[in-house]
C-alpha cells in the first residue's frame, strides 16, 4: 500500500475585465451584451495603418487594484507584443506587459477556519482581451466586441496548497474588484476568469510535479471543485504507476471532472518584443497618489467600521457586505438614522428580499429609508407597518412621514391605553383566562390577536403581549 503523502502546489491566473467607456487601445465602446461585431473599430480588427492609444481609465483601474493587493507600482508604463497565431486574435499579436508589469510583489490574506493564510502575488499586468469564439457542431463564429477590452491579469506564485484557499482567494479578488468599482466581477459573463496551474509531489519534496493547467473556470465553486478533482486524478495516476502529462484541461460541470483539451509539449515561444507603437509613459507621483486616494472603500475596511463604530454583529456586517449596492445604501442612510441595528436588519431582510425578487437594485432614497427606520425606532409605527410602507416608497418614492400622516398610520405604545383595552378583553373572555391557567399557550395568542383586531393592527405587539401576560398572571 502506498503511504506517500502528496501535497498540491497551485498557482492562479485571474483575468479581470476592467470598467471603462472605451477599449484598452481604441475608442470603441466597452459594453457587454451588444449584438455581435457592433462594438468594433478598425484597430480592434488589426487593420493596417491603425495605431493604439492607451486608455487612461484602464491605467487608473490597474493602479487601484495593485494598491489594494499591496503591490509595488511601476512609475513607467511599458507595453510589449505577445506574438501567436490563433483565431481569437485578429492582429496575430496581443499588446500586453511582459518584463515590466504595472504591479509586482504583492500579497492577499484570506481566512480559512479562523486563520489567515497569505497568498503571494507575483505580478499584475495590463493587456487587451481577445475576441469571443462561439463554437457550434462543425463551425465557429467570432464576435469581435470583446477584442481589445481592457484586462488586468493577476498572477500568484505557486504558493497555494489547498483547494479551499484557492476558492477564497478568487472570491477575495472578486470582492476587491467590485468594491473598487474597477470591474463588475461577473464570472458568468466572463468579466472575471480564472485559470489554474496545479501539480502534486510527495510532501517535503524540493521539486514540483508535472504541471497541469485548467482553463476558464467560471465560478468560485468550480475553482474549488476542479482543483479537488485534479488532485485526486493526479494521485491516482501516480499510485497506479502512470505519469502525469503536461496538459491543458477544462472542468466539465455535468460530470464534475476535468477533461482533456490538449496535450502540452515544450513551452510556447511568444517572441516578446517592445510594442513599437507605444513609447514608455512616465506616471508622476501625483497621478499615482491621486488615483489611489480616489479609490473606494474596501469591504474589509467597511467591516471594521460597521462592527466597531456602529456596533453591529459580525454576521449582520458580513451579510450586508455581500451586496455592494446595499452597503452603500447603509452608508448613506446612517447619516440621518442612528438606529443601526434596526437599519441593517431591515436592509438584510426586506430590502434584500425585494432586490433579489427584482434581480436588480432599485431607486430607493436613503433619506426616505432613514425616515422609515426612525419611525420604527421611535415606536411610532410597527415593523409590520414599516414593511407595508416600504412597498409603497419603492414604487412611488413618497416620503414615509407623508404616507403615515395621509393614511393615519400609527402605533399605540401608550401603556395606559393598552391596559384599559386588555382588561376589557379579559373581562369579556373568562374562558381564555382559564385556558391560560391550564397551560394552553394558544389562549394568550388568541387574546393578542383580539388586541390587534380591536386596534386595527396599531397596537405595539411586543408591548401588548408583555402587558397581557402580566395581567393574566394577576387574574
């Protein structure tokens, strides 16, 4: 029996399509989902006589990402040509950064089982995306809308040894991209794509095993599943006396396994050389500093602020931070609302449910949301009434205060008023009192229902229930 303990060594390459109005080197619109080949200019097709112009916004996005990943930022931009012939590359070469990436020597910390794991990042470089291929049974169509879209490629060192760490790392990169607003991070649309390089070797070995590449993983869950499967596949080969081949594979979701795409032999020689049509561009200290200072707040910083300044629970903070738009709504609403727990619970509950049902964020005024939560916090309306009013304000954008006044909505929280009503109902329902004394819990529920009926839902339910139980014990 083979008692060798194997260790996986994993490196990740993440391609991030960054947000900008135009493409990396042309003024063609950078828009997802348009009719094929309608967002294209001659430069995207590699037509003779066309010259690239560097997209300033794409450079700013790369600087913001590099800073968030604790990287050294190069103050001079150099671009290179990566030469290869493939159907998705109209020019026969890709403009990229080879020797001088804009960012290098970074890292990211991820949490696994309560412990921080460091992932070292070798480089972040800018390049242009290739066109999209649509494969059919016996032919392939090319959509050049994606050709030239700005990309940042983030490459780790071969330092990851766990499939879960790899997934958490990709999730963290995606979160950073979304919170910086440099990318929408939608893996299902291809705006964030992940390739994995993985090998196994006996634990403690100074040499890596044979590297296998898994291409274009389209979800963080599939990153973990593909790596876990590939580790076991390679172990099985070695334990059966077979060799692991250097291959490029893909992950088949239906079979939950990696599938051979092509066998690799020698490393491809891309014959890199400096891009002759883009001279080196110096980036001033001020430009880099201004770009970094204009970066949006990251989720980790928000988490510390929410839990420390607003004293909300870690669970509530993490739930809110899963949706950047709702986190921004919370940030704006706390300017006029100090009932932080009520606010975050309402956003994580009713607002999130509404957003999920609409499959989109909606136009909800932070001012009106703050007014609504203040009404609840001041016990002027109940939670149930707040939910009804919320349904109105998301449709009409009307002030909750105006809705309350117009519809005479209020919550009865006056103890004397409630006690008068409770004692009258108890006098009218002696059977319910006896049932309560006999341990029948539904007797109290029946009486609370009667209170709500008498007050047309305006009684403060928590207070009414408390006072009712106190009076029942006196009878």
